[in-house]
C-alpha cells in the first residue's frame, strides 16, 4: 500500500501535465508595438498590461479584453493588439498576453 501512493501521485501529475499542454500558445506572425501614451511620457509611467485575446482560425484577432495593469496604458495596448496576426490554426484560440511599456 505504501508503494501505491507514490505511483498514483506520479500518474496524477503526469496526466495533469498532458492536460495543461493541450492548448499551446500560437506563434505571433505580425505585430506592431503599442504607442506610448503622451500622459505616460509626461509622468514617466512604465508598467505592463495584461490582455485576453481571441484569435480566429485564420490568425486575426477577433476580440481583446483588458485583464489588468495600468489603466493609462491599456487603451494603447488594446489598439495595437487588435492589428496583430497569429499563425493559422484548426480552431479559434484564446491567448493571454502581457504588453510591457
């Protein structure tokens, strides 16, 4: 019985790793850097913005959702990411991005 626990734990961890790797991130083909907002320049503001991005099977961005980060940088990040292109895939995917300023 003592040997069964480590084997069972190993099997659970192994299966968990396979599940997590089921949807890898798509390769970015074309991107433009976000414009650094004038107000951010004025206040010497730096930081990052976290976004959730829905990418069509063709690789175009269908939807961008602001998740977190500095609000003064968010609009610029969202605007830039809407024009990004990803590699094609069999189905629509959701990507998590962090844009650094």
